[in-house]
C-alpha cells in the first residue's frame, strides 16, 4: 500500500462539527509522494493518485472518532471501471480498520481489515445511486456504536453491524485493480455527531 501512515498523534474531534475543505495544508492529513502513488493537496482538494495496478494509496487524518456522521465529495479525474475509492474509518493501524468502497463501475462494498485479514461485511453490489465516469459522488457514513449506514448521493446503499473496532481515525483512499492508474479528488469533508 502506498502512503503507509506516518505516526501522527490522533486527537478527538475538537467540537461538535469538523470541516475540511483542503484550502490549505493544516498538517492533519497525511501527504506523500511514492513510486506507486501520491496524496497531496492541490487547488483546494486532496488528490490521491495511484499509478500502478493492484495498488492502494491512502491518507489518514489525525482525528479519532467513535460515533460520527461523515460526508465528503469524491471526484474521479481519470475515468476507469477497475478501480475503487472511498473512506477508511475506525482506523487503528494498517492491519485494523473499516473500508467503504465505491467503484468506477457503480458498485459499492464495505469490508473490515482485522488483524491483517480481510472480511467482506457486505456483498459487492451495483447501485444506480453511484454516478460513474468523471462525475462527483457525495458519500456519507453514519456510525453509531456497532451500527453503520452507507449513502451515495443522498440514497441509503445499506446498513451493517460490526462491533470489532469501536474507535479509530478516518481517512480516504483510492485503489486500482486492472486499471493501471486512477486519480480521485476529495473535498468538503464534514463530520458531525450523529
């Protein structure tokens, strides 16, 4: 994985609302430039680029959350169908976190990495709520204890329950499968208490 998270001391949300528009680098989000990918703030957005097939690039924020309602805008810059992108949440380390994926093919899923093992918490499903091509999608996650709801563009995609990771950091990611390259821009992250 590109962007192996640097050690940044996480903090709790300073108030009832957290907003990030990436208008400047506050040092809260990891940025990097490596052979397989980059994460950097460009023109008021976090641009995550993956430049090799079967690779993941991620940027984790130094913000610990348990219960939250998170919304963000994602925009694919390179059109492809064999890619994925979305939100990492309740991140402890590279071996323990949840991942909410959508793809250029209009599919979505949720998975958990627990003790370095992947477990799919939802089946890979197609949804007409997910816009394909180089069109923006607004993603939302509502987390209350072990219950999670996942939305795309205001439409509920699904809900799951899993109590393995009660708190952790948030992040964003882009990944490739057969596509050799992908670039996703993330913007207008807003987190409130549910």
